[in-house]
């Protein structure tokens, strides 16, 4: 699809995470990535990013993405902004002939997900999501084991994620509905929903959820149950009122059980007697979504690790969950 030797890259959103991507480009791809523009309405954020480039005069700095696209004509952009802006920034970047790596959640509605997928297809450009679990060993290992039929047919999934998000994000855009478009379900929870669907290949059919906003504008606690096509059941807990981060995913199949504990260790069971932790030697190496995105643009890899269809699947489920929490009834996943 692309065969770029050098990638002229624009960064839209120079906050904590955008600067993390920039650091990776500067330290790992000095010969491959040429950062041509930085855009952020915050002077402090864009200047902090520009300082990281050694105040390189070849790197142009802007208060918004439109002049960046027009004046620097990048080959690709990284979008790392509050969630409400993702859709328009993806569409504008594709229209400006750019490949796009966008942070999660890709967009904030099913309608927008369909629109950006169609736009990327029409433009013939790569659109990838920075869902980092897709390029991390434990999740790749688990997905492959499931795809190879090693645990049989999936009957049940249980997973939870906790984070000190309610307290740590007070007053930030993440707890403003107009900017985050949801709460923790749309933030760190987006990773959990995505990775379970990606690893299992299950397609949610119906969802029932309770949510508690804990006196904020957005969801803080989510308890949700899902029935997938074919009958498998899933429980997700997204707990943003916690003192610590912890994540756990257990997947039960007809011939085996597989679990990812603390976001890293993989455990497997064939029976009550035959079980244990999978040796680290068997787990593939981890890398960043950027590494895959760059390899695809350089023609070294053909598949995007997290294609936009994953963003659509997450949004389908998220919308059913928010609808169910509001209606008090089980809702169909559209
Ligand atoms: N994949 C991950 O593990 C991971 C981790 C952290 C954040 N993220 C995602 O990265 C994105 C940014 O999060 P963050 O932690 O950097 O937040 P942040 O608050 O640190 O930074 C956001 C930046 O976007 C800027 N901004 C606001 N409106 C903008 C606009 N219209 N155009 C350009 N820039 C704009 C802000 O001024 C700020 O500098 C979010 O989508 C978030 O969910 C992903």
C-alpha cells in the first residue's frame, strides 16, 4: 500500500502521550521519521514538544492541525488529542493525503467509525489505532492459541481493570463529557473491550450494564455482561475508583483455560492437574503500535496491528453499554 523510505510525520496533540510517541520517533527512527510539524492549542505543550527536537527550525509548530496539514504536507500523522477531536482530525488528515495513526478510542460513535473507515478506504490510506496491546507479546500469544483451537470453543470470559482514574483525572478533559465522550469506559476501558474482542474473535450481540458516575459527568464504574453470537458469555468490570492499576483477563474454553494476569503473565490450564504459567521464552517480543505503523508505511509489513474495524467493534459495544446503563434493560449491540 505504501513504500516510503523516509516518513514526513506530523504530530497532532503534543500532550503527555503525543510526546511519548515523539520521543520514540526521535530515539528509534532518526533516519526514518522526519518530524515536520507539531500542532497543539497549548503553547506550553507544543513548545515542550519542539524543545524535544532540539528546537529544530525544520519542525514547524502550529496551534491547530489544519495549517500543519496544509503547510507541511506530511506523509503521515499521529493523532493524540482529547477524544472528541479524533473524527474530524482523521477525516481532515485523510483528505490531505496522509496516513493516520490515531490514539484510542478511534472515534466516539459507531456512525463516526463507519465514516472514517469509508474515508480511509476511499483515500487508499492506512488508518491504524494505537491499541498497544495488539503489539504486546502476551496478547499476541493468547490470540494465536485461541485461533489455533488450543482451548476449544470459548464459553466464558471474565475480565477487570482498575485504575486510580477518578481521583487522578479530576478536573481534566478526561472527566468532561464534551471532550472525552464518555468516561473510563471510553478511556482505559477501551483497551480492555478491544483486546478481549481481538483475542477471542467473539462478536457481542446483547449487553446489560450498570454504571456509576460517582458524582462526575462521566462513567467511573462499569459492571457489564455481554452475550456473544454463538452463546459465549462475558463479564467486564471497569473500576476507575481504585487506589491501584490492575488488569486481569480469563478465557474459558471447552478444552482449556487461558488467563493474562497483571497485564503480563500468561497462565494456562488443561485440567485441574495440568496447569501453570507460560514460560517467558514462549511469549513473542513486544513493541509499540508505531513500529508496526512505520513498517507498513515502509512496505516491510502488510498488516496493520489494530485496524479501524477494531475501533468500530469497541464503539458498537460501548454504545450498547451506555444505552443499557441508561435504560436499565439489556440492549442489542447494533
Ligand atoms: N494507548 C495508550 O496507552 C494511551 C495512553 C495515554 C493516552 N492515550 C490517548 O492519547 C490521547 C491524548 O491523551 P494524553 O494522555 O496525551 O492527554 P493530554 O491531556 O496529556 O494531552 C492532550 C493534548 O491535546 C491537546 N489538544 C487539545 N485539543 C486539541 C486540538 N484540537 N488539536 C490538537 N491538540 C489538541 C491538549 O492541549 C493537550 O496538550 C487520548 O486519545 C488518550 O486516550 C493513549
